[in-house]
C-alpha cells in the first residue's frame, strides 16, 4: 500500500522525554514481548463529546487538541465536520494548527465526505452499520446496500488523495462472513485503515483477539480498534487488539464517550508504556494535566479510584501500605508506573487506617521533630478523628501543637 501517516510518524519526530520506567518487575507476568509498536488515535473531541450532556465549544476543542498535539498523540479525531458550521470551523482550524494527523468523521454519505474533505483533515474516517440489527432497525438498509455505499465512499476519499479509514460499525455483532466480505471489498477499494469497532461494548479480550486475527488475514490495510466500556473491558480489549496485530487503538481521555464510554487514553497509553515496554512517543508526563482539562471542559468528574489519573491512584492510607511505600514505593505501587511518569504526585493520606510511619513522615515534612512517644500519641488521635472526619494537615498540626511536639526550627535556634 501507499505510504501513510503511520509510516511518516514512526518513529516520532518529537523530542522524547527521559522519564520512562527503568526495569520490569520480577514475577510470573514479566513478559513484555507481545506488542512491539502501537499508535494512539484520540477521539475525545468526537466520540468523547458524544457523552450525554457533554459539549465542547470552539475554544475547548482548540485547547484540548493543542495539548494532544504537544504530547505527540498520533491521530486526533477533531470532530464530525458536516454536523454544523461551528463544528466544521473547529475541525478546520485544528487541522491547520496541529502537527499530528487530524481526522474527520463522515457517514457513507456524499455530503459528509465532502464536508470532511473541505475541512482539510489528513484522514477521513467513514463508517456504515454492518450488523443485521442496526441495518434493519437503524439504517433501514440491506447488506448489499451497505457494502456498495461503503465501497463508493472509500473510493471517493481515495480519489481526493486523502488517507481513508473505514469502519464496519457494530463489527462485534456482525455476521462473520459478511464482516469479512465488507472488509475485503473496502480494502480492495483502497482503504488505508480498517477500524474494528466494538460499538456496544460486548467483546471480551480473548474473543476480540480472535476477531482481530481474522481481520488481519483478510486485509493488507492497517488495523485500528475502537472499544466501548459497557462491561468495563474497553481498555483490556484495546490491548488485546494490539496483541493480535492491530497497529492503533481509538481512545478518549478519562474514557468519556457514548454510554459507559471508550477505552481510556491514560489507561491504554500507560499499559503500553509500562507493562509492554512500548515507546509510544507520547509525553506521558502531561497525562494528569490532560485529564484535568478534559474533566473541566466535559463536566464529567474523574472518580477517585480511576486508574492512572484518579486522586487515589498514588495515594496510601493503610498503615502497612504507607510504611512499605515510605521504605520503597515499589512495594505497594506497580513500580513500572510512577506518579512522576504521568505528572502526578504521591500522597500519604491521614485517616482511620493510618499507621505511625505515615504520621511520622507527615510530621517531619511539616517541620516537626517528634519522639516515638509523640508519634504514637498523634497517631492515636489521627485514627480516632479519622473515623469520623477527614484528617487534614491543619488537623495534624493542631494535634502536634496540643501534644507539644518540637519543631525543627526551634532546635536550630537553640
């Protein structure tokens, strides 16, 4: 096939950050050879914006796209150009202002294709339903009509000299023989990328792996995957797609998107970087920053226990865990993923489960020089208070003052 943006961007021309994991853990799961190369297609501005009650304005889109671009994200799906004049303008301006590949979505409809081409994107992503339930009750079309329009639109995009991605929507609920027929026909028409969408989130990692192997056998195009999180398996399915031979996964920041959302940008990128030792070329140190911006603009809060970017991801309260982390953070953290790698900070949380090691650490950080007896007494008070209320640093310092813990500065003056 002709050279695509995939070949142009690998290896990335962007300066790589030095902060990557140093060594893998020793244990039963220490293999890192399943994936050698992986690209990230971000659909936060398209599928992510389709989250119920979420809408990005022009400035929101530009700000998020600029950060994705600076981080080295391989493809930014900037939106659905035919949707409105405002959407068209946003997509056009993102295409003009970013360095990475930009993509516009289009149904297999001529006006959609024309709008995407006119917006100046590098890639047009066109799609048609292929499952019988969607063809009959949503598209009101036959299989043959879906196949014919898909081929026509792929040819239209390629005739315009633009990179083409084709998606058989609801692929994981599509008859396998028909899915293969559609993929073979659109590949022959010139599609550069075949995207396999798990539109309703029904795939499981093993089944999705098998499906991607089938797709790989019937196309010479690059394979991309788009997984939804209805059963909490989106990121796992995206990784399974990579293991089976896919070159790229579609993700959204914080996992936002239709219904339960998409595979999460931060989860997929960090799994690739840390568990598979794949150098994605993405500046992971800005992941937390990116997450916070999308949280603000989307008005979808990030759960505290959200992997990678949740406020508890690198926080410890349990006495045993905190004591281990103080000694060596690898004891109760992955080790191959540190808070510094994603632009976050580690926190020792004070509360009902706090142990003496954590209390001593926080007191010393606050400028105190406590004795063992004083640490025990402060710890007792922290546990009692933490059973009912949140223990803040001001509360901790109040306990220290009430007990009469010496401040280091006082000793220095003496």
